[in-house]
């Protein structure tokens, strides 16, 4: 009906169609249509052996091709009878110079005749078919394939300054339109810009305004962030660090610097305590001071709001450090009293903490669960200098001392070397060192004293029968330091710490040995020393290998006292 589209089917009509104003329409030869029927014969069979009309590429109906056979007279098909198939032979189609096929084709038994290709079509109102190619709204008549021209492309819509349409990729959020506004299925429907603006202009303005605010907020926040971090970067790299002025505001504060802290870590502690204003200021001041690297760990008494340079100078001065000094050989009872005094707490506070919380203070596994030990922390309050000041807790001070001792014993490899010395572990090695520290007077004495201990512990010792017979252990038992101890007093006390009446080592250390005593316990002399006597009663110790030599030393000691 419409050009190339043709008619999609054929209907029976009571009368033949008049084509184009009563004039007979020129009939074009039909292009053969490939048929599928019996394979190899070219016969067409429909469902139920009924033949169906065939159409060319322009929608025109034509009859099946039957070359080389005479035209059979047409008989209308009666209902209930099947149409006999016609044998056909394929013929190569020929085309003219315009692309139209040439040759003749047999008529379709349902066609209305060659003079009217549009026969059997119902005529519109009045029995006369109108000319569909003669009205202004009609499609142009079909042209041969060789003369067809491509369809012109649609002209693009005119561009505007800022409001591209949806076809140009504008997002629906900024376009102000909804998906429901479009009318799908209407060909050629393009709503003009006036329609979009007229129908949803206010909504679009509201959305556009909101979008602009969002964009401005995002970009404004980004610029502010970039500016802030840029300023911070400049200050960190090129600007001077914030700093207080002067030597402080008069308010004292106790600052503890952990062991191994560098300049930056020290600056962080000082800033946290309010001493300096910034870490960078302190680091710069420490680097500018020639002795800045000599700042050590410990407790310092400083002031708040000090300039970084003033803080560095005060930390390098002894005025800021009044450390607690633990001397070699000091017993724990004396150390507890010193800690109480430094922390300004009630007397006995630290001793109570040591008695009740010793398991939580960091002792190594090999230093616990020994029987008859009077103080489990004895030998683990390592002699050294400790930063202790008012405001600290006793347990924190004790932990610091125990950690220092444990670190020292691990560095000397006590666990491995104890067995090579005939001892049953590092605990006994610390005990030996405490005896050496208590009985020795000088560095030269320590190694000889160490040999005396090991020689008396030997099972082959027949001089003392494996008894140490040290006054220092008896004095520890009684909490005293006496030189003159009567034999009756010594022999009557069966306490395990009394080495006059008990063989072997005491249950545990009797003091806190220093580094020299520890080294002497690991490397005793090999000269055969068995006895020793403090011949002047105080500082001079002499050694002997036999009981006879020992007696001479005793006589010398008595002579020094006027006996």
C-alpha cells in the first residue's frame, strides 16, 4: 500500500480494482522468489498442501513461476479439495540496466490477472480505490534500486550557550526533566526547548540552583582544605616552629624521659607535659646546642611554658636531675627506705608494695618459687642511678630497677654460664655474686672471694665440709652488719641463711651485687684460695689456702684491735 512496505497480505474482493484514476497500471516483471517444497523439485507446499500467495520485494503479489509448461486454465479451488502441486524448473533471473528483473512469470492462481496486480483488494467506500501516491502526505512512489538515493540525515538542533538538551549528554539532574516526561512510541516526537522550559522551568531552576550550591560547597571546601594543608606544609618546611618565651611560668613539673628516647620523642613528652609549645621547637633547640645530644633518660624537674632553648639548657644541668643512687651491695630493706624518702610517702610504703606485689614487678621465671627466700626481689634492685621524684608510684620505681637487673643478667648470659660453674641455675649465680659483693672490699678482692665460694662448695672440701661460714649471711638474717659475732650465737641459730650451721648457699641473694661482683662471679681465680680475713677490720682483706695460714691471719686481726 505504501511504497516499499507493500501490502502484508491478500484479501478476497468482490470486484477488480481500478488503478490510478481508471488507467491500467503498468505491470513490472516479478523477481522470482525461492520456494521450499519438495526438495529438488521447486514445488511449494503449505501446511495441509494448500498454496499461499507470494510477494516480491516491493510487496506485490505474483504467481509461481512455471517455465516451459503451458498455462493451465484457472479453476477456483473448491473447499475440501487440495491443490495439485505444479512441477517447476528454476530459471536464472535477468535484470535490465536499471536493476529491474526481466522475463515473464506465470500467474498466481489467486491473482486477479496481469492487467490488475492489485485485484481482490477491497475498494474503499464507493468501490473505487484512491491514489495513495497523489496526495501531499503520501510517500513517493517506488523507484528502481539503481535510481534510489540515500535518505538525508536529520539536521542537528541549534546549539545554545549553556543549556544542551538531553541528546547532547546533559544529565537529568541538571536538565530538570524526569523520565516520565518523555512519550515513548511517538515517532518524530522531539519536544522543543520552549516546551521543556515552559513545563518544568521552576523545578529546573530549583534543581539547577541546588546543584550550583553543591558544586560551590564542594569546590569551596576543597580550596579551603588545600589552603590549610598548604599552609601547614609551608610552616612545617619553611616557617618557624611555635615556641614559648622565657624560662617558664614558675610552675614545676616532673618529666620522665624513657630509656632510648631521641630528640623527637623527648620533645613529645615535654609538649605533652606543657613544658614546650611544639616538638619541632625542641628538636631545633637541641640540635642548636652543642651538648644537646647528651640529654639522657631519667626524671627531670622542669617548669611549664619554657622556651625550647631554656628547656634544653636545664635538662643538661644537674639542677634538673636529683637522681636516686643505689650503691653496690645495698640490701633491699635500705633501698625501700630510700624510695620512700624520695617519693615523700609514708615509711614502709615501698616495702609493703614489694611484699604484696612482687610477682607483678617483672621478675624472670627463673627467679620465682624458691623456698625460704626472705625477699624475692633481693638481688634485683640493680645498683645504678634512677630518676625518682615526687609524684611517681613505688611500683613504677621497683619495676624500673627489676628491669635493669634482668637486662643485665641476660646480657651476661647467666642461664647458660651457671651450669659451667657447678651451679643449679642463674638464681644461685646471683646469690654467689651477692656474697662476693658483701665480703669483698676491693676489685682485686672480688675474684679471689669468688674462688673461695666455689672451693668451699665443692664436695671434696674437707676444710669446712661445704660450709661457707660467712658472717655476711648471718648478718643478713638478723638485718644487721656486725663484725663481732659470738660462736654461741652463731651455732645456736639454725636459720637457712646461717651458713655456719647449713651447708651450701643461702636460700637466695643477700644484697644487690654490682657489675664488678657479677663479673667476678663468672670468672673466679684459680689459685686455690680457701680462707680470708679482714685484717684491719674494715678495708683490707687477706687470703689463705690452708688452715694454718688462716690462723696467722686471725692473729694479725686480733693484734690490730689490741687484743
